[in-house]
C-alpha cells in the first residue's frame, strides 16, 4: 500500500516546541486519515530546528465505498418533512426512496445512500492544507508582503516549503496537489543551512532520510541526543573528566542543532571558588553547555565524602524548575571545563566557536562570582526587615507575616518530629531569606540551596543550614524526602501554612487549575509524614496554622467596628480568655465565630483534600482504591452541623482519621486480611447483611440502630452471632486502640463462622414484626462491628 511523506520546512523552530509539534502533526494527520476511512499501518514524526516531518505507511490507495441507510418520515407525512428528508438524503423525488413497513409504528420512507470512495491522494490534498493552517503552535507569527492580507498564513516561524509525496514503495510517488498561502507542495527540500544549503529532490521516506544525512542533517531527535551524549562522554573521558549528565539540557540542545558537533572549552580556575551549582546554572542557562568534573575519588581518598561542605550531598533544590543533580556542593568539584554542542563542522576545528563561548562564559561567571561574593557580605538575618515591604498575597499579608507564622508552627511541630525547638525556629526564620539574594534573583532554581550555603558561611548550625535548602522538599512523589528532624519540622510548617492560608481565603484547586501548587504541597506533607513514619494529628496542625490567619482577618473586622484590637489580640495564644469577652459585645462574638468556625471548616475541607491526595498516591503505588476508600470513611458536615459544634474545632474533623500513617497501616493490614479465606468470606457475609439492611431501611423508611433485645432471640445462631459480635467489638476495638491492626483483623475473623451460620439457619424477615426488627438490629451490629476497622460496604468483591 502507498506511503505518505510530509515535510514542513521553515526557519528555526524553538527547541521547547519541537517534540509536541511533531506529536501534534502525527496525531492530526492520522486522526483525519482514520476519520476518512483510510486506516494506516504505522506513522512516525520527526523534528529538527528547521523542519517537521511525518511518514505514514500502509495507507489504502482509495477510500472504501460507503453505504448508508437514512430513515425518513412516515408515509403520508407533511410535505415540508418529506422535502427536508429528500434534501438531506440527496434524493430528487420519493421514487428514489423505498418504503419500509413496520406493523407497530407504520410505514416510513428510507433512503439508501451510496457514496463511492475517493482516491486517497485527493483526500490528502483536501485536509493537509487545513492542518497546516490550523496547526496548534503556542505562538505564531506573520511575515512577508502578504502577511496583512485576509487569510494570510501564520506559523511559528516563516514557512518556506512543503514536501508531500504519496505512492507505492516500488513506484515513483505522486506529489499531493495542494498549496498553502502560495507555497505549493512538491518534493524538494534543503539540507544544513551552512554545510549543504542547496536544494535536492526526494521520493519517499527512506530516500528523504538518507539524502538529509548526506546533507548534514540528522533527522531523528533521539539519534541526535545519542550522538551528543556519546560524543560528550567520550570527549570528557579523553581529557580525564566525567560528564555531568543533564537530561533536560540534552533535550534542549538536541533541538538547537541539525548536525551536532561536540567541543570542549575552558574557563579560569578562580571561578571554581563559587558553588558548583552556581557555575553550572550560569553555563547551562546562558550558553546551553554541559559541565564536567574530575573523576569521583575512591572512598579511601582524602577528597571523599568528608570534604563536602556540610558533610552531605547537596543537589540543587529544584524550585521552581529543577536543576539536575551535579553530584553535590563545592566539595564534589567541577573542573574548569565545559562541553558545548556546535551545529557545524568548522574549518578551524571549532576554535573560533569555542573561543566565542569562552568569552561569554567568562563574563557570565564573573557576574555570578560578583553576585555570590556580594551576597556573603550581608547576613541572612539582616535581610529579614525587607520582607515587611514584600506582599506574599494581598489576602494573606506580607512575607514577614508568613515567616512569623511558619516559625510559630515549626516550633509547635518540632517536639512531635524529634527536632530541637530553637533550631527549628531559627531555620524557619532564615529559610526564605535567600530569596532576596543576588544569585537567587539571577537563578531562581537555586533558591533554598543558596540559603544553605549562605547559612553555612555565617556559621549557622548544620541542621539549620540544611533546613534552608530542604524545607522546599519534597516537590513531588519522586523527589527526595528530608529526614533531618529540623528540616522535616520546617518543611511541614511551610507546606501546611501554604495550604491553610489559601484554604482560608477560598483559593482551592479547581479541576486542572492549581496556580499555587497546592496539590504539590499536599503531596509533600504526605511524603514527609509517611517517609519519616510520623504520628501527627493533622487537625491540630491545621488549627495551629489557621488561628493566626483567621485571627488577623477577625482583627480587621474588630478594628472596623471600633473595638480595640489590642484587647483581644492575645486570645489566639490564650483560648481560655475567650470567655472574658463572650458577653462583651456582638462584635467580639462575631470575632469568635469567624475564628473558631473558620478553623472547623478549614479542617474538614483540607483534611478531606489530603485524603484525596493520599488515595491517588496509594493507588499509584499499587494499593486497591476500594480498600483506601473503606478505611478513609469521610464525614460530610453541613453549615447547621458546624453551628452545633461551635468552637470545638479539633474534635469534629473526619472521624479522627487525620493520622496519615495509621491510615496507610490500616490499608496494608486490610489488604492482607482480605487475601485470606476468612477475609473473603467475612466480606461476603458483611455485604449480605448490609444489602438486606439497605433494602429494609428503604422499605421502612428508617434505620435499625440501637442494641438488639437479647430476650427476643429464638435461635441458637442468633445468640452465637450476638456473642461473637460482642467479643469482636471488644477485641478489635482494643487492638485498634493499641494500633495493632493485624490483631484487629484476626479478631474480625472470629465473626465469620457465626455470620455464616446465621444466614444458613435464620430467616431475617420473620412474620413477627418484633422478631424481624430485632434481627435487623443484629445485622446492623455486624456492620457496626466491622466498621471498627473499615467500611466493608465500600470494598469490591
């Protein structure tokens, strides 16, 4: 069957757009082929800086003939309906339709429409120009004299030529006849801009790819990446160095060249006095070059791990955009060399290209060194006053106010995670100060990391310095999770304050929109808790974070109402004083309502959000979603219920299910239990009981809560089940209280024989209404007993 070759040749396409553009071209063409009944065998798209290319093989030479039967109006229908049917079906008169008889619905007209298939090349000529004109570039431009005319083509860069050939492998292909804005499709392209700029003709993909290679163009992006990586490693090794690999940079550089040529340059050794991450960011960001390092020393050498600053690896903190790890800090020393990728084979062997890059890098590194040395002259603590003039968010106050909240919350969290309270407060106070430094201003991806370096230079405690970097982590499920207690305390405080703050001003994530990265913050909290096996009550942490935010909002309400703020400002830290103001004025009562009811609402909503993030993460790790749902049995609170609970915020969240570590352990224990025969059979019996109850509750329009009456038991199986339920409730409840979930599951297994016997021998819907109600209450006891561990009704069979 015939193959299609399509090339769109233009000026340089930005590297960041190439991969998606190639995928879009393949998707748009192949989707349209399938829609036209032309089912193909395979397709592959390519991108270089100057061209998008697509090959689709195994396309039928012709569309299949289509036969369609269109139902029309009933015989005898109004003339308007008949005429509309004839027009839609393309018939001249009812003589061309047939009558289909239906004994029930009556006779109606049917049109048999036969549409002969067209040659595939005609179909291609029809939709390819539409795809070119509607191609979804993120940014487009106009050019040339006709750019202002109606219908002028817009493209990411000026489009110069189009190749579109279609034909059998053994025959001379045809050119697909179409044009776009005066650019006529043909079979002529150009090679490398400098080394082979002349035109040449191609026939099909194999011919096209081979001739491009002869014209110094490597068409396949992956092949260009392989060439760059292999040659860079070989060149570094030949000079006695190791390449610092960087996948993101490799992806970008491969999109900047059509004929990659790897070269090595150097810079002054004096620049190695600044942190390796700063050197790397400078060279990477400004010149798209790779750095190299000396080979890793033997563990027995003096230059091993002990020589690293801070005694630990310090890969750059990826915020807001990751800088891949270079091996860590100034101790894992970079060499004063760099590797660049040129786009041509220069006659002088690349000397002029290397010299040009060296000049630029020398100037950039001089700037970076100046920034770094200037930053060291000012202590981090001395930068704090500037935060008072920087607004974090118009509804959440200044950055200084946020830092104060993080410091307060970190001190509250510290004892629970084994951190020194004063160190946690110190780290929280300093952790954001590097945002005001020159280096971070130039390279935002180094925030946190530079804070660590500056803290070390100022003689701060090692844990405090580490927390300055690590409090941003983890930034995703695959990111490194801090383990130092001080880092953990500050990281939790930072993320919880962010979440609570935006919940307090009702800026929650919606659908796919999450402008403040709140999902990432929630995943970070989950990662910190689970990796470090922390026993934390999220409701208490949320309360601690929400009180100052809501209190500040309430203070504004009070000040606008003429109440002296200083009279009640201390209430947040001394809740027992609330009573002194309860009857002083309606305004203060409104203050209490805003703060305490607000805390409750945030707790309920935010912990529910955390549960959803936990479900997603556990499912990605292979846990059954129904088991997670059964353990996390959420409670919905209405405004009326919130009014009832009043200020008792911490006790009304989600059935005390705010301990994430315990939720995970319950899910694990439940999964193991359900893999046993006892677990499977108990699940079946519990579901049977639940189904019967649901039916009868719906029929009677009431629930069957409350303890059954033992005096109404008529059969031994009823008595045995009641005894088993009492025993299981006691043992499982004690096991859950002791957090021994395996023992709780073992206790649950004791229900199985009694449940099985009950359903075999007892008729639930007895003729005596009292007996029936009592037995339904007994079934409800089964459901209640199993809910000690999980909600079995949410578990799939």
